[in-house]
């Protein structure tokens, strides 16, 4: 289906462009949300009449979006979740969780504005894009941790997974040392040299 875009649509085109899209995408998303019109002769004439108004509205909303963008550019929000020692979450952090975290921080976002390709499933810092307006995008950081203290350590640049690995390696080294320096093994080894000395 051919449609006339009424606003810039990411990875599709600019306002006023006629683009060909799948019927389902056009009906269920573009037309339903008022982002496009069917590319008929009547609608082309209608768009020409609406163009100045659409551009003025777009400039106004872009200006408002820029103010919000300045407020959240580079922002770091913290999401606390339970996770395994290896850093795998028991569950995941979704777009909804990110929107709720921003609301708690005093920033109102809508789900479609948060561009998250797949749910976050590991502890650490994750950079995501927020499209406040079709022409205004900012990057924010989501820090996922098991506790506030761990989140602060992650934000300071500490590698939590390395610390866990070091702890595991230290535990293995202590266990190996315990086997190597087994007191019972030393008691058995000491009399043997004494016996050899008596034979000489």
C-alpha cells in the first residue's frame, strides 16, 4: 500500500514523502496512529492543504521535545532486579520498567518512545535510545543491579562479573592449596625419609 507520511517515521521517510509499505503495517500502525494517509488523489490534495499546518505543528512539538531531550540527555536510571551470581537476571527489564523508572524520576515517557530491541537480561550498564519526537532522539543509560550499592559500583566503573570470577578463582585456589598442604598427607610423608636414613 502507498501512503503519504504526515510526520517523519524512523527508517521509512520524511514528512510528505509517498512510501510503499505492507498493508498490515499501514492499517495497524501508520493510519491508525495518524502518521500517514492513503496515497489517493484526494488525500494528496488534502495533504497539500494541510502541509503548512502540519509543518508548524511539527516545529512546535520538535521545540518542546528538544527541551525534554536536554533534560534527559545522558541520564542514568537505576533498575534493581534479582539476579544470579553470574549476572543473569531472574526475569528481564522491559520498556515498561524503563518508563516506570523515568516516571519515578519525574520524566513522563510513552512506551513507543523507548527504543529497546530486546529485553535486558543481564546486570550492568545498558545504553538505549529514546525518541522523544520523530526528529529528536537521545541516549540514556539504564544501570541494572541487584542493589543500590552494586549500582553505584557499576556506575563507578567496577566490573562486577570480574569480582565474582576473582572470588570464585580465590575459592578454588584455597581449595587446591588445602589439598596440596593436607596435614595428614604431611604426617605420612615425614616418616618415609627417616626410614631411608636408617637403611644407609
